[in-house]
């Protein structure tokens, strides 16, 4: 059985020297807070003189009414679209604005992050939790569950393997808004990694990145938990 090294780190997921990042996402692939905010900012924003900005707004105009209402609200908070958000939007619009299911995962580039030496070239957006989007402007949370985290990570790892990635970084999935305990999230992560070890894959190293002060305070617990496996 192949050995996969796991390390627990503190900081921004975008500063990790890895091939791929896993983003904790939602069913419309909207880049909000937490790890998604770090990824959105590191990936860069579309400027007014870019062709991509026009393409972005063309995509918005193609969105169905429910998705368009969500996008209008997001733009009221974050009026400048990001490069990675454009890729996510393109994926959803091509799927006729249909929401992804819990447990799905979607590949995008890492935007401008890929231009920095030794930084990730790819991102997988793992859908562990989501929202009841039809209620605006404050959609209720549809929380994550053990299976949605495990399945979205298995699919993310599968994408990484198909890209021949040797290393990836990921957050602690869905313990903030997603409603899981650190134990539930970590056990789901371990089951996804166990599946990875049983398959032919290219991944040798996984970094679990603690991105908030609350998680940093629990660094000792996470190190003890994962040291029990690898």
C-alpha cells in the first residue's frame, strides 16, 4: 500500500509549495470567505481593460434568474470579479446554471498564483456544504455531512492524480459554516486519503493548512490526530 505523507501547517493555503490546492466550496462555486477568500485574492482580479471582464459579464447575463439573483447580491458586496471566479462561473453557466451536488468537485486553474514559482497551478473546488440560494439576500446554510466531505475530497484527489500532481494543500473542511466538528471533518479526510492509498495515484504529500486563529489554537490536536495515521 502506498504511503502518503500528511503534515499540518499554519498560514495561507496559497503560500504552500504544492501542485494543487483544494478549496472548500459550495454548489455554485462562489468564492466567499475563509480559504476561498485567500484563493480569490491570490488568484487575482479582472481589470477593466481585459477581454476577460467582458466575457465575465456576458456569462452573468446568461445565468438563469435564480443564479443571476445570487450573482447580483455577490457583486453588491464584491463588485470586482476575480480570475478564478470567472472560471467557476463559466463552468456553472455551461451546465445551464444548475447547482452542483454535495460531494462534487470541479477543477480550475489557480489564476495569477500559477505565475509564482513553486506555487499551485491547479485548484479543485470541493462541494462539502452549500446554501438555500433561492432565499435572498441571506440564504440559509445547508450544512456539510461526513459523506459530502469524504466524496468531494475523493473526487479532488482523483482530479489531482489525473494531472499527475505529487503534492496538494487543503483546509480543514466545513468546520466553520459547514457545521462539522473537527473530529468529523478529520475522520472524513482520513477516509478519503485511505481510498487514495488503495488506488494507483501520483500524490505523495498532503498539507492540512490551518488558516484561522481558532484552528491555529488547535494545532496540537490536529498534529496528534494525523500522527496517529502517518
